C-alpha cells in the first residue's frame, strides 16, 4: 500500500505492474491460492461494484469478503479475493476498470491461513454509542480512543450515518463504534474507569463523554445494532419522565420554600427525600391532587416506541407521590411502578413514608432482578434510563452495571428531550423521524444551527495494514492536540471506519475546518499521519453546497438486498446481482458480511432512484437467483425490520416429513392417500373433501400407537433448532399453525420451545381409543391460518405488519401474503411466485439473515445458552 496508487488515473495500472503488489505478504507473483486485497476510493456512482465483480468473475476468483461505505458522496470499498491463478492479469484488469471510472486503487497480498486466524480471534467486542447535541470534535474522539487504549481495546468499526448529523436531523450527532476488548475486561471498568492501586486509575468513557458535553452507552456486542426485543426498560421519574422534581412541586403547592427549608440538609438522595417528606407534616393530603404531572418532551414517543417493540416498561422512583406516578403510568402505558407512598392520617400528611418499603434506593438491584425474573428477561437485557447509579456507593454501582444492561443517563436539567435515549439505544435519525411521522408528532423545538464563520470541508481517507489499540488517537492527534500559535478549529462532520479479514483498517473523515490557511493545516495533518506509518491516500476539498443534499439522496428510498448461497456466494451470483442493480440505476450504499467465516451471506444496503418500479428490480433479482442458485431477498430498509415480534411457521417448514404421508405410511394406507393427494392436485377435490377422505382412511387405527410411531420418525429441518432458539433469545414469539394434526404439532412445539401451536384434531373413540375417521372442532384451512396469525398477533399486542410467516405449500399463501414479511421456504413454484421473499437453501436458520441477524449473533447467543 502507500501513495503509489493514490494519484492520477493510470497510477493504479502502474501499481498492478508490481510496485504496490510487491509490498504485501506473498506479494508479486501469480500466487496460486493466494489472497488478494484491493481497496478503492473515488466519486460514488451506480454500477461500480458490479463492474469490478464482472472482472473478478471473469478471472474465476472466489470472493472472501467485501465491504463498502460512503462518506458524503465519496465511495470507499474493499474486496478480499481468493486468486487461483494469474494474479497479475487480474490486477491489470481491475486497475483498468478503476481507471475507466476515475477511481484510485491500492493492492496487497495476504496469506489465507493468517486471515483465518484473524477471523477466529474471538476477542470480546463492545458496541459504543456516543450522542451529543454539539458537533463531534477530534478532541472527543481522541480522548475516547485514549480510554480504549488504556484498557487495551482496538477500534474495529466506526459508523456515523448522515442522518445522525444534527445538521440533518435537527436533534443530535451520533457516532457508533465497535471495539475489540482483551479477555477479562469488565464493561464497568471501560465505562466508569478502574482503580490501579496506589491512587492511580484508568479513565472511563462516561467521564470523557461528559467532559465534552456528550452522552455514551456501552454494551457487549451481539452483532445487533438495537436492544434485544425481550428487554425491560426501567425509567426514573423526577427529571426523567417528568421534567421537574415531583416532591418539590408538591411542596411548592403546599407553600413551602424548598431552597430555604433544605439549606444545610444532607446531600444524599435518600436523606434529602426524607427531609422533603418531613416538610409535608400536617399539610392537607388533598394537595397531592393538585399536582398535574407534565411529561418531559420525547417521553411519549420513547415509551410508545419501546412498547411497540414488545419491551416491558417500568418506573422505579424514590418519590412518595404514588398517585402522580400511577397517572403517568396509565398515560404512557407503563407496565410496572415501584414507588413508595406518603403516609396520611386523618386527611393530613404525617411527614413519613407509608408501609414497610422504607428504602427503595437501597434495594434497587433486588427490585430490578424481581421484575426481570417475573418477565423471564435476562438481566443483561434490563436497561435503566435516568440516573440509576445516583446515591449508590462505588462498589454497589459497579455491581449494578455488571449485572444489568446499558445504563442510559438522562436528567432533564441537562438534556431537554428524552428522545436522546432512542439514539443511545441504537435508533438512527431516519428511524426517529419515521416514528414522529407515524405519531404525527413534531420535535420539541425547531433546530437553529449554530452560527459559524467561513469553513472549508475536506474528505480524507486514512488506511493501515494493521489494526491495533490507539490508532484513532494517533491519527487524530494533529487535529485534537495541534502545535503552533493558531490551531485550526475542526469539527468531524462524518467519520466511518471498517475493518476486514486482512487485519487492516480503512478510516474515512469528513472534516469541517476553520483556519487561516486550511490547505496548509491539512498538509500538516497528512504529513504527521504518514510519519506515523499511516497512508493518507485521498484528500478532497468540498464546498458546503456539494454535501447539503447528499444525505437526503442516500436516505430517500433505502432497501436491503440479502444474498445467501452455500457453501459460499459465487462470483457469478455476485456479478449477476450487482449488474442487475446497475441496469436499474440502483446505487449500493453499504456492504456488510453477515456470515462469520466463509462468504455465505451478504447484506447490501441500496438506494433506489426516483421513479423506479420496484417490481422490475425484484424480477431481475429473481432471475439471477434462478440462474445461479443463490437466495436473494429484497425488502425495504426501515423501522418495520426493527418492529417484528411474531414468527408463524407451517409445520412442514420445521420438519423434513410430509405429515399426512408419514401418518398414511405408518397406518398402511400410503397408496390410497397418495391417490387422494393426486386428485386434489388435479382440482378434482377441494381442501375439505381431500382432508375428509384422507382422515376417513384412518378409521379404526389405535390412535396412541399410531402417533407414537409417527412422532418417533420426525426429523427437524436443518437449522430449525438454531433458528427457533435464536429467535426466542431475541424476544420473538413463535407459533406453528398447521393443517396437520395436533399430537404431532404439540411434539414439535415441545421440542422447539414454541409459544403457540394450532392444528386439526382427530376424533378418538373414548371407549376403544381408536380413530373414528373424522375430525373434531374447527378445521385449519388456508383462510383460518391467516385468521390465526392475526389472532395471535392481537393476543401479543402487536400489529399484523409486525409478523413473519414461513411456509412451503399453496395452503400457506393466504398466511404468507397477510404477514408483514412472508417467506417461502423450499416451496413449490406457485408459492414462490406468490411471495416476495424465498429461501431455497435447505437450512432454515438462513431466515435469520433476512432479519439482519448475523451468524455471529446466533453463535454468541448459542454460547450464552450453553
């Protein structure tokens, strides 16, 4: 790598001639079985990835990994390829492809075994969200990486979406980071800092964020960018859901000057509240009815959103104003309230708390555990919003943080809008805007951009062959800790970083700079980075007007294309998908690998041009799938993907057998049943008549021995156990709705841990224990499958649009079309034609990829379960 490929068009071809290639491991020759890595950058245009993949397919290379991101219209991408022969020829053709499009390239080789070792490193990873109403400064990122360096953590990925810029969303700037941590590091130490002995201590992320006016959350990363659907969110009350202290409000109504009365009172929260309650002694209890609780801006949006996602919500507070808290509970749809009450005697406050619950604060950990245990929610999925550690001793605070999930700090005296909690919990600017539109809710206040003097915009790419702790700090040091008399004022308008199997990093920076000589300042930045061993391969000067509308373009019609193919995605499949996109002027915004090792699953985030008929692209992708054998799913990228909560299966998606055929075989009526099936397929029998004729053949057979034999022969579809286990741990409810028979469906329900099971019931003679040849109760028809899906959704408190249905036969079509997401699994052509999503790989766990759940997530959740 280096500057050899960083100049004018044509430089990439020179690099392909050997000068750049020779600098990497195994560089130079043809390298049979070698791994070639090439990185490129330049102006974003539709069709770039497809053009490169056409070259890769022509040379019969195997893609191992791909990644891509955009930085204000500048494309940065990386391909990792297994090259079987003629590496120089491949490099020349790739370089020529880059030259034709005005792109710059860099090549190097890496050994396959080293890539596998890096890929299987197994370090724990932490997801960090940093949210600020102020611009993101180099100093903030510099200091955060300083904390990570102290704890031995290396930045793996940085994502700063354009919709997470305050300039665009009118609310907050948000940067998401993923870092690898040494084994044994406690999350508490990373957030709060850790004592080293002798009075020394390591820094913590929270203190650094607060020093820069930002908020931060950190959690162990499970490959999901949002909280687990099976979560408990516990809010504080005063200065959290309500923008004031409720006890202070009651005292004000009672005519008490709170500040004067509390002068010299103990500062501990528990003691302070007790003192406030004592000031109410003798005051009429009816004053409490005059407290009209106002809600913090954003509180209704936050609670409505989390409830819609299926979260359990609670209020945990030390205020004694229980009736006030209960009224807020009803208004916001909160599930639990843990709150003391004020003692009243003869219509007046006694100045004491009522009952035996004398110190909720001291028992906070116990209360959180009780609520989580009652709801069967793992402690790591308990999220506290407010000041959950306030008043706790350091040891107790660490225990709470180690036991439970993310702590989202919020105090209305510091932050005006509770919506910041959504950003800290993984939501993005477009998500929040969509939620506001759905509720017809406006932002709390109009955004007025801060006044700025003239500034210059730069887009910068910095790369390194190695990924190690402290790199971000070293890169940003010239901007965060500049030398000289007049240091430039710099804001990080956007920052993104990706890492790949080759062990290196690619960092993109969009900088807003105010300086007497900005070009000189950037030259100094570039020179210092190079002196530290980094490659600054691209510096582009932009005007403000160039970038103002770019983010809107890339977020106007975002969709997700998911590709799955076993044993790996072929270059021909990739080429077909990318060329289909290019033919319809579809731009690829981001590429993410979903599989852990081999390139089995890939997720493309794409932007559709205005006026494109979605059906045309869908049909083009289906043709690629039919031709090359991979599964290609196309769906809208939006809040709908986050909000799904219920998955309904037909039984024959979960097991390998055709249920009626298995029963007929065990009953000795296989040929007769087959004849009935053939007549139904020819249209000679409708569903009811076919079912009635098949069941009639079972008359007189002992029910229990027959079903025992059928149950013993059941085998589950590959991936079914893994899929159901992962979905359960992610908080989904799971049902099986089948036109088969209840004893078999109940067996499947029990073995897979499903929540609901519906099927036909065969009538049994109570005297003989034999089948009568008839069914009892309502028959599960195709229309009833659809109705049951809606009924279960209603019971679970979710909309039908939040459901997923998986089936394989024509009888499933009504259910598949009614669900928010219908998936045809190894289905007949008629079913595939009737549904938008289809999977033909005989592994049911690939459904996870369509939900955006990576293989890493499933593996991590499985390990936790074990």
